[in-house]
C-alpha cells in the first residue's frame, strides 16, 4: 500500500468545500470514505483525476500490494484492480469526486461509506515512513524524529495536518532534490532569500530554512497555512514567514522561487512568477506531468527564461531554471 498525497486544484477553481477527516482518538466520531476500484487500464486516469480534485491526499493500493488499511477488513482487490481511498468529513464532496471519476471512467467502481474518523489518523501514522529526498534531506513524522540511520542528512519534521507535503509524493521529492542540487552546486547559498508559493505543509520552505535561507511561504488554503506554521515551529526554524495568500503578498526579487502547484496555474502565473525572480535567481516548478513539461517551459520561455533542466520521477517532472531571467 502506498500512501499518496493529492495535488491542489487550480486557483481558478471554486474553493473546495471539503476538509480532510479530522477525528482524534480522544473524541471519536465518524467521517466518510470513498473507495474507487479501477481496472488496470484506468488506474493512471484515476490517479491523475484525484491529483486535480483532492488537495489533502488519498491512499492507493495496487494489485501487488498486500498490506491492508488498518481497521479495514476488506481484502486486497482481485483482478489487477487498483483501489483508491479518500477520507473526508463531507460526503457531498466525495460524491462529487465519485461522479467526476465515473463520468470519465465508467468502469471504475465507487463506494461511499461512513467510517470511524480514527481510521484515517491511524492510516497516516502507520504509513508515514521516513523518506530521504535529494542528497540532503530526510523527512520524518515527529513521532519518529530520533530514528537512526540517516547520518549526514538534515531532518525535516512534518506533522501531517491535512495539507499536502510529506515528501512521499514525487512532486515534493523532486523539489527537495533540486534544492539539494542547487546548494551543492552553489547556485543558491545560505544567505539567499526564497519564495515558496503553495507551501502546503511548509516542507519545502522548512527545508530551505534548515540550510540557512530565509523566506516567505504562501498558501491560499488556511488549513495549509496553519499546518505550515505548526511545522515551522516544530522544526525550530527561523527566518520563515508563513502567510495566507498568493502572489499579491510576494515582494521580490527572490534568489529562489519554488512552486509545486499544477501545470495550468503555473502557466497562468508565469509572468508574475518570473517578475519576482532576481536577475540571477533560480526557479523550480513542480506538479507537472511529463506530457505537460513542454507547454510549461514554453510559457516561461515567453517571459525571458532559457531552457529548463528537467528532472523526472515516474510520470511527474520538475523544471529547474538555474540561469535566472533573460537567459536565451
Ligand atoms: C501540491 S501542494 C504543494 C505543497 C508543498 N509545497 C509540497 O511541495 O509538497 C500545492 C499547494 O499550493 C496551494 N496553492 C494552489 N494554488 C495556489 C496559489 N495560486 N497561490 C498560493 N497557493 C496555492 C494549495 O493550497 C496547496 O497547498
């Protein structure tokens, strides 16, 4: 079983009414669970749709996985099907997700149930394994903060609080690797100033601050802002401001701009993002499917950036500009 996080919806979309399940062991109550069972040919499509529809994450169990979801009596799905599970307090939101998926993939089976809220938190704890990202970082949940075996890596602690960004999703891991590489190559230095647009759990901004950089983390989702602030405190980082909002709050120039959002919004914001870059600033964009890379790179090329370095993990890519603005 893989515990994956979803990507945020486009900022031009209406705000999602959904909140992730938020039960606690001391105050048990119920939440809702949507289970989607996809035949082999539809699994990638469902994964891509959830990336656009569910900002707070889902669980994914492939045909070869054997570990059950804690508290779930269901067996592994037969016939090579992939099972996706989304927990949320709002059944109408989950019904909307199910309807959207089934309108595009009618062979996907959908089941919506009411379940104890504690299942969701238990799943997070069981499946949040420490994950090494790039050459410099290891991301751990606070309850495994002191785990041994990560010598030479900087620990980034993330308390999952409903926001995206535990390091397990390729889009996050690609940016952490890019930050490591830029620091190793001297492309960014500990004195530099950064902007993290769409900070989610704060993971990228916190990683930067552990390396001495200072910056601003922004998110349009108040759940993410609370989670990022809590995680910044948990890591004891200094030099980080976390604010609720978007580009209107940014005041460039920044030596480094990070944005792990989605291809559509990244294209729409190209001019504004490039305008925030210092003359020799570095830019890392993520949340981009490999087939979208050319379109995103072209949009930023029209704003004066040269070719990007493209780094890939699975179906996802990140675009890294190391030469700053006005480079052709
Ligand atoms: C895919 S998550 C990335 C989280 C984290 N930076 C990481 O790399 O794991 C995208 C985040 O961007 C936020 N977001 C989406 N559009 C935004 C915008 N226009 N301005 C600021 N935040 C935005 C979402 O609320 C979400 O928390």
